[in-house]
């Protein structure tokens, strides 16, 4: 079973994915797109300099179409080029957040949706739904320009305006595709429990 745990910036994707992976133990494999960097298990990524922070900086400087296509490649490679996978594969974010972000940056949504339609399918998508104000409070000084419409000052207003656009895309996709929606504003243990329950039911 492959489950993608998705959401906008500050929704808690990485925290919840890691916690769910810990609860499932040996049954689970947790995958993040950046796992491909510097790992010999992903030989086709050997051309990338093994410095994730530098790579993410370079990626943010790409044009939106190039950036999306590159990030989609990292998402697909992280799954399809890994030899051993557990009974449950947990994808930290998968492609959804970056696709929604690039739409917020102005890419044509219908074009993005046609591109991602060709990606390998997952069995379950769990949408950790938060809101921009809550996300701003959680990230507390750790936001980056990419999350703020490339505002180098990372102003609160830039973050909130940009994230509202991302949330609107996510809400539309969740309704259209029947994603499981978990209220990420609830206490962390409740969110982890609801995510685990959704995976067991899937």
C-alpha cells in the first residue's frame, strides 16, 4: 500500500509521516523526495551534488515550469528507483504540495493536472488540512521565500496571501478526488491517530 501524506506548508506533513512510520515499525517505509540525494540506492541521481540545502536553493531559483518538472521527477524517482519497500509506503508530501505551489505561482492549473495525471498512482491520499494563520504560527521564523511568493523578507502578509492560493488548490483537489481529509489543527496525537486509522482502513 502506498499512502501520500500531503498538505500545504506548515501542515505537519513530515512530523506526522515520521510518527506514523514509527508506529507502523518494520511494516513501513518512509520516503521523502530528497532521499535520492547522495544515496547510492538511487544511482540515476548521482549527477546531483550531495547537498540538499544547496539543491533546494537552486531549485527555488528555477522557472516555475522547470521547477515543477524537476520536483515531479524527484517524487517519482524516490519511489520507483528504490529496490526494497515495506508493506506500507508513506510518502512525505509526494508531488501535490509543489504542484499546488506552482499553480499559486501562476502555472496553468489544467496543464499541471494533465502532467501529474501521468504519474504513478498511489492507493491513499491523506490531506492534512490546516490554514495559513496556523501554519504561520507553527513555522515561527522558519519560513523561506519559496513559501512566501519569493518575498525575500518572508513577510507575514506575503506568506498568508501565497498560502491562501495553495490551500484553495488543495481544497479543490481533495473534493474532486475524494482524498481523506484530516484536520491538522487538532492536537498532534489526534492527527497521528486519524492518519493511522485512515491507513488501516485503506
